[in-house]
């Protein structure tokens, strides 16, 4: 379960604190007591607002199959889906598109196409922010520690390659969707009849889903909602660092640099930057910004709680209201695969 893994990461941070020379537990606990509660509340509000933004963007992605979906239903499914990801891990990815498909009476495969498009837009935005972070770090006097030095060396090339790949995929499918659909299905003929039928549904749904990017108006709206989504994320992180006062004297540019490295760590799970938002946060704060380990550990734990855990109680309430429980949610992967 993802929640267990995240808690294990927090235990790892605590163990790291015990093993680290000079880790002051009194300073660590004092960071929580000194928090500005109003800024902390603002961070939570910004974080929760991102789920409404995601629902609005999903409504645009759904236009090829349903022009006017219920925003309330989409928001509810989004909250339940992200709560499921936090608690169940990878199987939770299936919950949101499945629930939306059921609520809006559209093919499940079409919603997996919407999920893939959503991820592509988020990935492009994350890579853009990471590129900005690299440019600011390269033109500053900040010196990364050994765990992050490789990011400065090869991160730009990796980000450019990933971004270019996403853009090429979008442009090819948007421009030559039907031709690519036919060729891709021909290449999958080696599959069994049952698997081929499933693959055909997914490919057709994805090509149909890309129709939402053919309209200039829809493409602009998707871009705007994606930008707003990341502004809200930045607002949440900025409010969180404001809650720490002088312990984290970050400006907006510092927040964007921090976000860029976190986004890169989420995309590229390799030693030194991958390993959960808690570990990545501590590495970036201590090695790039020279934040004391006690403050970095405290901030990493709160960032994880605000970003991933805050939605869980809301998702649980909505799931129970709709007659769902976690045992049913665990079965969604099998139901989707049928």
C-alpha cells in the first residue's frame, strides 16, 4: 500500500535523523510548534483546490465523448481517486477513470485516454518548471551536493528529451491520428483475440481522446487549466514555507526551483533524487538550499501530508457516501481489465 510505503519513508527519515551527527530532535519538534497556523491552513486550501482544477480540466478532456459532464461528479471522483492512490498505491490509478466512466456513462477506455493526456500535459509543465529551476541554479551561486550534482549535469538533457518525446507523440496523433491508429493496430495483431480486442478499445479511445486537442479553444483551455493547476501547487508550497517563517526564507523563485527538482524526482526515479516526496524534499532542501536537516525533515513530512494525505478523509467520506469501500476499490483493476 502506498500509505504504508510513505510511512516507511517517514520512519527512514527518522532513522536518518538518529544516525546523523548533530541531529537535534528538540529543534525538529520546535519547528512544528513555531508554525504559523494561518499559512498552514492556506497551504491546505491551495492543495485541495488543485482537485477542483483537475476536475475542470478533465471536463475538457471528456468533450469528444461527453460535451457537458457534471463538474460535481468529476470533482467527487477525483477526490476519491487521489485518496485511493494514497492508500492503495498503483491500483488506485484505476479508480478515478473508472468512477468517471460509470458516473458519466461513457466507455472506461475513453477515460484512460483522458488520464494519459492529463499526464502528458502535467509532465510537460513539470519539465518546463524544472528547466526554469536549472537555469536559475546555473546562474546563481548555489552549489549542489553530491546527491544532486548529477541532476545539474544531465538533468537538462533528460528533461529536454522527455519533453520533446511528449510533444512529438501529441503532434503525431493529433495530425495523423487515423493513420497511426491503423498502423498500431496492425502491429498488435500478434496478440490473442481477447487481448487484441482490449488493445483495440484502448487505442481507439486514446485517438478519440486526442480529439479534445484538435479544437483550438479546447487546447487553450487545457493549457490554461494546467498552468492554473501548477500555480495552485506553487501557492501551496509557498504558503507552507511562509508558515515556517525565517526557518525557510524562500521567495517565489526559490519555491519554483524547489518544485522543479521535486517534479524531476517524481518523473525520474533513480538514486539521489527518486524515492518518495519526503526523501526528495530533504535532499533538495539540505543539499541545494543548505536548510538544516531538522527543518528540512519537518517540512518534507508536512509537504507529504498536505499534498497526499489531506485529501484522504474527504475521499473516504465521498466514497462511503456513494456506497464504496476500499475492498470494492481494490477490485476495480480486475473489473477494468475485463
